[in-house]
C-alpha cells in the first residue's frame, strides 16, 4: 500500500512550528468593512458559534471579507486556518475530498472520504473557510456531520444563499455605503463613504494622479450610487478612468451598466471578469421557474411589495388560461432572497417589501426582452400602479392618509416609471392590455369621472395609453402637491396633456383628459398663474359638461373659483361655488361639498361678511372631520387663521395657524407647512407691532392663499 504523506495536522510538534494556513497575501486593503470585521471577529470568538455563513449578492465582496477575517484569526487556532475554494466543483460528493486535498489528508482503508476526514480532525482545532458553497449546496449534510463529530472545528462559509443548518449564524454582506444624492456634500465628507473610497483607490491603481475633488465629487457619488455600492461593479467601473473621465463614465453607466462593467483584472476568477458573468453565475443556479420570476420582478423600479408580486401572478394567470405556478409568491420570493438576488426592505403599514440591485434589474430586463415578455409586463406594471394611484387618491381623502402617503413614497419610483412608459406608449398610439384589469377600473370610485372611468371594458380590450398616462398623472397630483413637488406635477401633467387628442375619442379618454385639465388648473393656481388656471378650468368644465359628469363639473368649477378669488372676482367665485353645489346635489359627495363650502367661506371673508365666513368654515371643517381628511382640516384652519388677520383678531389667527401647522407636521404636508409658517410669522408680526402699511397689503397676500 502507498504510504500516506505527512500532513500539517499530524505533526505532534505542531504547536512550536510557524503558523499554519494557506491564505494568499492580499494586494489591496479591505475598504468600508470595519464594522463587519469587528462583528465577525466577535462571532467567531464565541465558543458556541461554530458555523458562520457570509451571504450576499455576487460581487459584494464575501470572499475578500472572509480572507481578511481568516488572516486575523490565524493565530487563534492550533492547527491553523485553511481556505477551500469550491467554485470549480459541480458534485456535492466532492466536497470532503476537496477539503482533504487542502489539508493533505489521505483516504484511510475501508473509510469513506468523509469518515477519513472526521477521523483525522477528531481532536484538532482549526478554522475552515469554504468559499462559494452555493455551487454544492446539497453538501450541507457533510458540513453538518463534520461539525457534529469534530468539536474543535469552526467553519466560515461564503455563499449566495444560507445553508439553513441548525446553529448556523448567517451574516449578510451588504453593498458598500453610498451617499444620499439629495444631500450636497463636500469631497472631504464624501471620502468617508466606503463606495467612494473603493472607487477612488481602484481608479488610482490605473491612473495614479486621479483624486476626489470638489469638482468631480458629485459625479463620483452618482457613479457609486448608480452601481449600488457593489464592490465588483465599482472595481470594474474604475478600470475605465484611464480613458473615460468621470462625467463620460457616468453618462455611459446611466445608459446601460452591464456593457461598461467588463474590465476585470486578469488575476480575478473568470466569473468575475465582467459583472454580467458574475450575475449569470448566480442566475444559472436557479430553477427555470425561479429564473422566470427573477426576470419578471425586474420590471419594478426601486422596490415592490408582496401584494404587487401576488397581483402580477394573478394577472398573468388570468391572461394565460391554464397557467399554474408551482410555488406561491411568498415561496418564490423566499427562494430568490436565499439566493441573494433580491433584498428585503422595511415596509410601511406592515407591508413586506423587496428590492433588487440596479445591475441585477438591468440583467433581468435584458432577459425579459430576449423572451418577448418586456412590453407586456411593462403594460401590466403601468396598469397596476394606476390602480394603486387611484386607490391612494381616495385613501388620502380619509383617515388612512398617512398609510397611503407612506405607500406612495415607497413606490414613487414605480409611479414615475409607469408614467414614462405610458407616455411612450401614448405617443405611439398604443392600446394597452389590461390583464385582469376590470378590478382596476372598479376601484376607481368617488373621484371626478368615476362613473365613466370605472365602466366595464370588453375582456382583453385594454385601454388607450393616452387614457392611462392622463389618469396616472391626475391621480398622483395630490401626492406631488402634498410633498411640495409642484414642478414635477406640472411637468408630468403637461406631458400627458401634450399627447395628441381627438375630440371624438372614446368617452373614457375624454373623461381622463377633462380630469387632467382640472388638476393642472389647480397647480396653476398654486403657482399663481391665474390666466392659465382659468383657461384650463374652462376647458375642463366644457368637457365634463359634454360627458354630463356632476363630480367632474363641480371639481373644475372649484378650481375656476380659486382663480377668481386670486383675481379679486369674489362675486364670480361665489357663483361658481354655488353652481358646483347644484351639480353635486346629484351625487351626495361629502368631501366635494366640504371643499365648496370652504371656498364659499373664503369668498365671504373677502367680501367682508365674517360671520358667514365662520359659518362656512365651520361647516366645511366638520364635514372634513366626518370623512377623516385631516389635511383638509388643516387647510381650513390655515385659511381661517389668515382671514382672521383681516379683522385684526390676532389671537384667533395664531390659534388657528398653530393648530394647522401642528396637524401638517404630523401629516408631513410640506406645502401646507410652508404657507402656514408664512402666515404665522405675519400674525406674530402684526400682533406685536400693528402696522397700517402692512395691513393694507394683507388682502393682496391673502388672494394667493385663498
């Protein structure tokens, strides 16, 4: 028989020999992982912790972090620290032999490789680093038995999925931290972010004089943010700075990330030479069904909810008769989470929410295009978020305002993507498939045009993209106003209204246009463009009257009345409001009645009838309280406080304004907070030092707040 070769674990004089390990020296420093290193050192230092798995997306730096930790722990294990690369294996049965080869252990006669390994390690103390375990995930029983039979063994694993073994401590390796692009930071502040540090250092490796400066800091921050702080992506991007300045690199990455990220170092594994190869490595580990759903989830932008996933499955099943799914949406999401291809996010209102790195989303969309599913799913996505926007439009008028506001905030990127797509389709004159869209239309209630827009469609008939983009922009207007994003609201509504319109179009398209005109009129009032507000409102009124929609007519009359107030046409404003009252008598719309009473109160105040003003304001506020619209209550209090200044009732004014502002802060209503604070400042100023000159311009100021 062949004599077994000496191995590093069998030497009785081992404790006096140099430290044992096979770890390669690293040629670059570890960046942005200080907290992770400290936490992993603590975990592996705990006697009861035997198995730690570093889990993360491909390219997130799991192997680099594992090697760094292993190097730090070499002196703490009597028989050393040993790195075992598993990326080249395809058969889980090969795992014991791979470990034996690294440790130079020979198989023992009559024993399996695993039994031989256990026998040799029985009384040893060592750390094994098993890299890329996802390739051989079925070998988890091997690992379980090793840990059970070798009490001195600890194992540090890198994998794109957890092992789900009892006693395992899973440590998720996140991407590097990136700056918030909404906050302007100097280069010295940006240099503390891990993603920025890594990009700059790797750029200096190919262009030694490269530096982070105040001039290029914002561009570099955008590059790092667009690459999600993914270490491999940052390294591949940095390789281009020799030929592309940061501005041009950002431009290319903004167009498409994957074609740019292709210049991996020659000493990197083949799967890490390009980011696409790295993603494909993970993608190929999925089942066919999991691949399909990974691709489909790439249709979302900025994250999505479990509810959205379920709706997508239901829509596809309804669209394709006979379609069934082997796994539930939750099971599918769990599997993709386990494979580190999606991430879980904290949600609002106890929603389960998920997201996908932008590089992975781009990859998924490439697959959707190749499979011919992209346009169909973008259509579904736009229809789904129309349903959500119109539900939110109603929800934000009632007691669940904050819940809906939180949902809209988290899905704002999806709404923007839906708007962009619907505009593109509208310009092409496309009719969009609605899947199981009848449910979507039925939820569109209690808004202008609800009778028309919620009407049943022929199965599979779809709706014109022109209608879709108009409805999306209109339904999302309250959110934009709430957040103070008036320019964005105007741009989206303007783009939707710019789509060519045929006056003989379907009734639903005309209703959608009438509503968009009315909403844009309101925005024009907010921006003090009264002539445009009048023009838009009158066009809306004319369309609504053609359609005989009382809610639509009354809403447009309301916005026309607002413009009249601002132009000092108080009697005209009163007449417009009373006309609106006549129309809503056919619908019993409490919320709209409260709005009209609110405006009648303002008109009474401007004409000096303060008793009637208070009566209308009180009626309006009580109705808003009845339906649960706290933001409208705050609006009434704000205007009542401002109007009280006309009577020099400063205490009453301040009391109303403080109540309004307190409510607005609770609701995070930025638009009302701003105007409320302006009026509060005016009230305090006038109470402290009554100024006839200031009082004389107060009426003019109030016109804009009416």
